[in-house]
């Protein structure tokens, strides 16, 4: 077996002891890196262990950089890996350190490395979690158009309410511009209520009350949309056969599992 093939099974695979060990070591490095970034944000720890944090950050970044280019080199389709979810996350996890050479404070964005911990589901072969995550992603994709329409509808409502409040309240109550008034409408409709902008007139308070009622009415809409799509996904999954060995869903007409080859129940 060629060197690239052996490295591919170690780096991308989890079905060998070497591949599993590689991923476990990688996960621990990610955990150490994330903890170091979090602890460095504590002022007294940063002052006392600044050099230690600096060394840890750069050593791990260099190792992650080597790993990133190694994945590109051994991948059969490098561009597919680069533009995949994992490829983008791997790239974003090393860029902040190099950006910190030119822009102070950007190294804290290394916290994006925490998303690399999602590989633990693949490493531990938690197939059930993979299935549930896939169902959620399917429901979100199916809800995209509905949620987009809902989002633009809400934007239209808050723009209208903000403009009305700008006209009604004016500069004296702090509504100095339409964008600032739209900010108030977003805060009110989402029921956050910072209280930094408060209407003073009776009409303004009536509009505020209406905005709050609208907020309670629409806040559950996205949840309902996604829930409906998840129910549809679950119903579709129940129609499929499921392998008792690897728990992978199979086609209703299949006699053997397409993943592990186990004979399926009738």
C-alpha cells in the first residue's frame, strides 16, 4: 500500500487502531486549544501565564496547519475536501492565529475549533446521533423557504413599526432616525426589551403594546415550521426498514443492509 493510501486510512478513517488513535489525539489537542483561549481571556491568568498561552497557541496552530495541508495532500479530491463543512472549519481554525500577527485580539476567534469536536460522533460511531442530526438537517433544509418568507415578513413589520414610531415620537423621546426606531421595533417584537428607548406619548405606548402582542404571536412560528418538517421526516423514516446490526435505514424493498450486508427482517 502506498504512503498516501496508508495516511488516508489513518487521517480520514476510524476503522483502524491507528486512525482511531489519531482522531482521539486530535480531539484532545482541540480541547486543550479551546481551554487555552478561554483561560487567556481571564485578565489575571493572561498576565501571569502570557508566555505559556502564546507557546501553546502557536504549537497547536502549527500542528493543525500541518494536519490541514496533510488532509489536502492525501485527499483523492482535494477541492471537495476544501469546500466541505469540515474543510472550511479546519481552515477557519488556523487562520485567527496568523491574523493576530496583523490585528490584535483576533486569536480569540480560535474558539471556532470547538466545532471540530463534532468529529467525536464519527469517531465513537454513534450512528443513532448521526441519524438524528441528519433528520434535523433535513427538516431545516425543507423549512428554508418558509422561514425565509417568515423572516422577510417580520422585517417588513418591524420596518413599518419603526417608521411609525419615528413619526409619532420624534427626537425628543430618542427616536432620532428610522434605523434607530427599527432597532427599537426589533427589540420590542422579540420581547427582549432593553428599555434604552421608551415611547412617551399615548399613541406611542399603544403602538408598543401592539408590537409586543405581535411578538408573542409570531415568536413560535419558526418552531412550528421546523416541528412540522421533523414530523414529516420521522414519518418518512418509519416507512423504511432499519438494520438491527448497524441501525442504518434501508429501502423498504431491500433484503440486505446496504451498509453492512446483514439480512433484514421481512
